[in-house]
């Protein structure tokens, strides 16, 4: 009898210990949702791999917040929604050695230390969306080559969109994204809901992004100035491009559609694209009027298009 009772108590104690969860958290299987300004004192059960942190006070994050508790080393995918504080501190993610995904969002964050991403050597996906006040320059400095060597998915939706000041997607911008010396293998890039003062296609190509990127999203974006758009080089890996509901400058004033047909090398950049989404792109202005039945015939160009979406556009005529 006694051995049975002892065994039962041992099993119960093991279950209790393995399912321990802080009162500010709700734990279900391998996921937990916690609402707390300071996560340093949280108790997580052994099987937790995904954490949703809400109402975190950014000013309370230090390099000891996660490193002081070894339980955080087992976490793979934290989603952090912060408020308070205007700066993301130095090495604040130290201790999160098992991360493959990180989502960090704070509408009030204005600045971040250059080594904020230190220790995230295994991170594959970074979701930095809705950081609408974050200085672009500050973020780019944090992307220097020693950080995030295995990163391949990057989301920057809404970056610096709170201000009138625009983002210059120039050589330095794409150089930082690509990682300079280490050449990150970025396969997914989403920079939607922003205003580009400058966007340089040649800079995108020259920094090696076309060697790896498969999907690019610039939805609800405003492009004030596009440079190097006549790129005489195919973006070899690019398969999906979505610029739906974006506002483009009228860069084709000096080129009729017939000329592009005659010189389809002007569209070489897009030859390997399989899915193109330009929904709502022409809802504010009419597309150019075609000159003749052959106008706009690009059948001689080696496109690999499989899906082409034109929803919510004002189309004068479709050949």
C-alpha cells in the first residue's frame, strides 16, 4: 500500500511541477499567454515553447531579464507586445538561446541599442511590425553583420510610419538588411505600410538579395521616388511580389507601352516572378490608353507568371 501511495504522490508532484504556471499567465500545452510589465519573475512549465507577453514595460527590460531564469532558454517563439519606455536596451534578449522566431512590437519605441539583438544567433524570423516611431537609422545600425546571422524572414510593417519623415531604401538600407559580410539568406521581406522617399532597385540587386529572396511585400506603401527601376538583370529567386494598394510615382511618362514591348529587357527584373499582385494600384488614376491592338503585347518576353491579380483597378482597356 505504502509504495503505491508514494508512487502516486511522486507522479502528482511531477505533474504539478511540470505544469507550474505563474498566476499572471494562462498555460495550455506548449503555449502560454502572460500579462505582466516585468517577465523576469515568471514561472514557466517545462513543456512551454511559445510565449505571448502582453503589457510588458520596455523600460524594465535588461540583459538579466531572461538570462537570470534558465527556463527562458527553452522558449522558441516569443511574441512580445510592449508599452512604456522609448528605447530597447543593450543585449536585452540574452538568455533566449533557443529562439527561432521573435515578434517585438512597441508603438512608443523610438530608439534601440546597436547590440539589442545580441545572442540571437539561431533566430530565423524577426517580426518587427507596428514599431511606428522607431528611427530607421537606429534599426539599421542594430542589423550590423554580427547580429542575426541565420535570419531569413523579416517583417518591418509600419516602420517609422508615425512621422512625415520618409524611409530611404538606398544602398545602405539594403546592405544592412542583407548583412554585409555574412550575407543573410533573406527569403521573405515585408515592408508594408511605409513611405519610401527613395527606393533603389539597383541597391536591392547589388546587395545580393535577389540571390535568396522568394517573397516581397510592399502593400499600402507610398513610393515618392524610384531609382534604377530599369534593371537589366533578373531577380533570380523572386517568385512573389505584392505591391497592392500602394502609390507609385508616374515613372513611365517618357515610355509608351509599345516601347516596353519593343525593349522587354526593361522588365528583366520581373522575368522569374510567378505571382504578381497589384490590387488597387490604379484606383486613383486611370491606366494609360493603349495605342493599337498590339500595344502592351509582352508575349515575347520570357515571363514565368502563373498568377496575376488586378482587383480594384480602374482599367481603361485590357488587351
